[in-house]
């Protein structure tokens, strides 16, 4: 679980903070199935159309007895400037907003009868953590992802 007593790092320019390559380490606990899993890989955020960022996660997912390649994509749009993003799933559906100007954020997303509750914390220019609690009639899992920068940023962050 993300602990609230950690020091947070304020992000003045979310787009500049996110762009680049990140190592990601994710743990997943599926309460309904009683299974634990991990995902280890990279997340690359690159410029796309109109100032958007395209996030592509690639790596290896281990869940229960399964181990194999996995990937996911999201689009980060910045319609009001670089401080706040609208995050969209790979199919273009809205997912959540993200504003890390205080160093932390929360998000809620409804997917049918299931609810995704996200928490985000920036620990420094090179580390940020996301936590999702997902519950409903079809899903019941807890996921934490730690992002560690692989390439230094060129601008945009302040303490």
C-alpha cells in the first residue's frame, strides 16, 4: 500500500516529468482468485500527435502458474497545458485525470459495475508509485507499480 508518510516531489510540468523511459515493477494481488502476480518491464512515454504522450508498457507478467510477455498502451492528453493529463486506454476510452502538482493524486474510474480507485505519489524526479484498488462483481484486486527512471528528464520538475 502507498504510505502517506513518504516525502513527495511536486511536479510543475507533468508532461516533461513523464516523458522518457521507466523501469516498472508491479505486484498484483487478486483477492477473488487468491493469486499473486508480478509484472516486470519498461514503460516508455513518447511524444505523439498534438503534444500528447503515448505510454507503452512491455514486459513479463507472472500470475499464478502463467509467465509470458505482456503489454499495454495508454495516451496522455494535455488539453489545458502540461500540468494536468487526461489518460485514455488503448481503445480511446477515457480512464482518469492526472495532476501531480502536489506530488500526489487520486483517481476513480467506473468500468461497468466495477470501480477502479487509484492513488499516485511522486517520490523524486526519478521515482513514482501508482496503486489501484479494483472492486466490483467481476473484479477484486490490488495492484502497486513502482516506476524508476531509466533516462534523466530535461525539464519540468520542482520540489
